[in-house]
């Protein structure tokens, strides 16, 4: 821990700060290779060490990075990237196209390894790359079946030296290099003096590892660290503190209320829309998630260039919910508070099987599910909530033996939610089928410009609103609690949670 003690002394030098001590939860990571991470927060550290060909800017648009330019063939089947000159890895070797090819091949090997459960963080790349070649040291040529603007987002993966792609602790080319790493204890990053982007103002970063969020927050309270990264609900209590800054970041975790279209109660779009109108999701975000969630009315993240939703449609409207249920033939004939109808000669209640699973360290999702059930009961819908394990809920979703379920998805970088909405696709647990929606995704995946791509996403979201296949809830969020402002980044998101810390010294 000598390195950490050294940084502690440096961090006390007043406003002319050149170092930062972070705290994160990390108990299982024993290698720094960014291709196979096991803990989300640790990825924020490796993102400072290893770099990608493109990055996503504050507007969530592709921007040149290790590749300083690119061009596509007319039909989008081939993309040619030209690498930036003068980039070297931390071990002194120059970046070449052979490194990109080797990294891609390792990502694809991991993704296609049937014997391994860890497919790597970039396994979806197998859907984007058919062939990769390096005609010269600075040129990378990729052949793809995804002939659209969204392809560029898939190029946001870290590049490693060709000979080190399988090493536990490979070199990177980023603004910081690993000086010392002790698993379950600490990591020490020092500035990369030869970084092509210039010299960062913060020259040393130390991260102390904790086994629980309780320990992490205690370290912050007792000034053992300058800042912490956490998803803990406890972080919400610091938002009003005058001695601490609280920066919110968006995770890739999208949560939705799945509605099974094979259930006779939910095959009618009016019932699905009534459920949507009955819910006050802003209140649930505050009460259950303590504000550690970002509302979204579609599967795309709100506040981004591709997002389009009419807030008035998604606002709670009890009168509309009751009207839609009446129109669908669901009325409360016996005044027991639950709507019913005669179906096949029998009186049936509007009573739905509702499944949710607990998180490891909190009951947030169950609290949210209970509030959803309560709000639905107010319009005469009985949601019979059952708490299950993650494995059990997943089995119910895959088998279609549910009516409603809260499901969580780790969304890809590429803004294309087709896996949730296209007929028969992997995440389409609602069993939603629409030829119009399928055709929109075909057109999206042929759109080569940002404008054409955005227009198709707008059309997809408009049809999503009209058909109400399921109900989008939130993107879960995390918090950076810090005593110093070390970034000016406007859109902080996983895994680049520390983006902006590499800003140049003035």
C-alpha cells in the first residue's frame, strides 16, 4: 500500500491537486484485461488505460479516437478505418492495424467459445464483423452484414497489443498506465507521459477496493478517499450535502415491465395502454429507487439524439385507464374492486400473474413491483405479485408462463432495440408480433446517415407508443460522490464513468 500512502500525501496539497484517490467495490477482479471484465466499476478504470478506435461523445455520437477517420463503401458492407499516427502502447510498441485485427479476433474467439460462460464484454461484435483485414500498418478494413450508421457504435472496444490480447494485465495506449495492481486491495495508475492526447491535469489515480457498498461509503465518510463510484441506494442521502458533489451517471441497465401478449387479458392493446396510463413511474423512481433511476418512455435512453417520446402520452392518467378498460369490456360487476368479464360462458377476473426478482443487496425492484401492483389495483387490475430468483423469472419469461414481469436488460452501445421488438427475437419476451415494426427495423438497418437512422428510430418509437408491446421503466443510474470536480463531461455513462478525468493540464 506504499503507493496509496504516497498518493494520500499528494492529494492533500490544496487546490493544486495532481492526484486523486477513488473508492470502488471490487472483490473478484484479478486481472486488468478489459475484454473479460467481471465488475462494472472496475471497467471505469480500464477505460483510462485502454482506448478504442472511436468514442461516443456527450451527444452519444461516434467521434474519432485511435482511428482518426473512416469511410464506408456505397452499400455499407465495407468500412475502412485509418489509424492515428504516433500512438504507442505503454510498453513502447507502436499501435498498428495488426493490433486491431488481433483484438477483434480475440473478442470473436471469446464470443464463440461454447466451453466458456464468460463471452466477454464485447460479444455482440460477432453480429457486426464478418471479416477483418489489415492491408497496411495504419489501415483496417472490416466487412459487415450490418450495413448502417449504427455499425460505428460497435467499434467502441478497447485495442490491445497483438501479442498481449490474452494476458491478464496487457498494456494499453490510454492517458494512464498501471503501475501497481493488487487484486481485492488497490490499483495505482500513473500518467502516460507519451499519450497522444497531451498531459492530463491529474497525474496519478489510486483506487482502493472494498468488498461491500457499506465499507465503500464508510471510506468516503471518513475521508479515506476523495471520491467513490457506487450504485448503492445509500448514495442518495448525500445529494443534499454541502460538502460533497453528487454526479449521476447512466448505466446500461434498462428495466421494463414485460406484458405477455399470449395472455388473453393482455392481447387487447387497450388493456396494455390502460396499464401504462395507470402507472406513476416518476413517483416510483423517487420512492423505490430513491432517484437512482432515469425515466425513459421507450427502450432508448432519454435525453439523447435518438430519443423521441410524447410525455403527455406516458403521464399517469387514471381517467384514461378506466375508460380504456371499460371499452375493452372489463367492468367490476360485483363491486369487489377487481374488474371482470364473461368469457366463454364464465365470469373471469382481470387478475394477472406478476413476477419480480430480488437484487443481491437491496429490495428496490420488489418495492417498485409492489407500488406497480398497488397503482394497478386502483383501476381494478389485480396483479398477483410473486417474488422469485433471477433464474426462476428468466425461466418464466422464456417459457411464456407469466402475465407481467419486471425484466432487466444490459443494452448494447448500438442504438438498435430490435432484439426486444422484432418478431421472435431473443429479448421479445412479450411475444409481440408486428410486420410494420419488423419492416421498420429492416429499414433502420439499411440507414447509412445519422439523419436517416434517427428518422427510423423516431418511427419505431412512434409505433412502440401506439402498440404498447411492453412498458419501458428506467435506465438504472449510479452516483459519483466526490469532494472535487474532476470532469466537465455532460453525459456520464457506463463504462466510461471517469470520462473527462484525462483533461489536459492548463
